[in-house]
C-alpha cells in the first residue's frame, strides 16, 4: 500500500490524499485531524471484471466490515469515477477510507487489482 498526503496550493483544497492501492485494510485518520472533502476520484480501471465500493468513515479507526461507513461510492468494473462537492463534506473526527467488493457496512474482501484514490481535502 502506498499512501501519501501532500500540501496543495489550490482555491479548492489544501491537501491531496493519494492512495495507489486502496483495499480492505483501512487507511485511518489520513489527515491526522478532522477535514473537509471537496473532490473524490476513484480509478478502478485495473479491475475489468469487478465492481468496487470505496468507503469513507468519519472515524479515526473504523473496523472494515463492522463499522457503518458515512459514504459509499460504487465504481463499476474498469471505470473511473469523480465526485465533486462544491460545499464540501465535513468530517468532524477524522477521514478514514477503504475499498472492498461489497457495498453497505459488511464486506471485507479486497479488490483483485489496485484501485487508485485521489481526494482533495482541507483541514
């Protein structure tokens, strides 16, 4: 797994969260602080035969498959999906994330191939 968070000079957001291999292991509290998400980009191009569910929690240490996610984004097999929220979505506690092959709360199976996540956020 290769997670990075870098500072951004942008009128939209100040942080770029980049995960090049999102899977069922949660990336917990990626900003080490509460934050607001403005743009989410989920690239599932490498999984040509498998839908994935990108999940976000307003929680510093969720248990994937048990803790109910605050947001779930379905990305079809071989697709890339971008979501923009001009007002932002505030996470009061933390931003944690994971990608699995089952929607809803349950599901702990990682995708077969890498899923790349890009999020523009601010503290």
